[in-house]
C-alpha cells in the first residue's frame, strides 16, 4: 500500500472516529498529494519517496509556524500546529539521533577524504541523500561544519 493510499484510508478512519485535528491534517496532506500528482510532468503518479518529501516539508512548516506562534505569545495556536505536526510525523521514518547523524557524517568524511570546509558541498550532498527523511538538513549541516572545521 502506497503512502497516498494509506492517507486515504486514514481519512476514512478519522471521519468515523470524529477526530477533527487528524482529519483536517490528513485532508491537507491528500490535497498536496493530489496537486503533486497532477503537476505537469508527474504522469498522474506519486512515488513514496516524493510523498515522504512532501510530508517532511509540511511537518517542517508546521514546526516553524508553531515556533512563530509561541514567540508571539499564542500558545493556543502553537498547540494546534504541533498537534498537526504529530499526525504528520506518524508517516515519516524514525528520525535519527544527533549521535547517529554524527557517526554517519564521520563515515562519509572518511569515504570522501574531506578535510576542510571546501569539501562541505560534497559531504552534504552524500549525507543528504543517505539520510533523506531521517534527519533535518540544518542538523546535518551543523554537524558537517563542526566536523570539518
């Protein structure tokens, strides 16, 4: 079962359970999925890898929005966003810990022979591909910078 199909099934379950937050979040995911499927050149298909990228992007946007709400002193709105992020994260692969990311980056640095900040682009390219969906790009970047400097 593809992620698209799973979201469609979960929408039905959320309707039956009368779970408004989950239903709203899943409908939003499906809307974005349908937009991606009907985009020019998509051939009316959506691969699971692309679906994970979309969900990851939505979760990141939700966390940033919640942070903005918290800074503005609107905890009620921030809680709503974080509840939606929790639903989104159910569809994402388990996130790596900083120690796991650092170990993977050390392996990549050893493989590529990177020794200075000049090699950061090469290391980041490999690390981003290897840890796609499992780690945030900012975290990877910070670890790469720390290890190469």
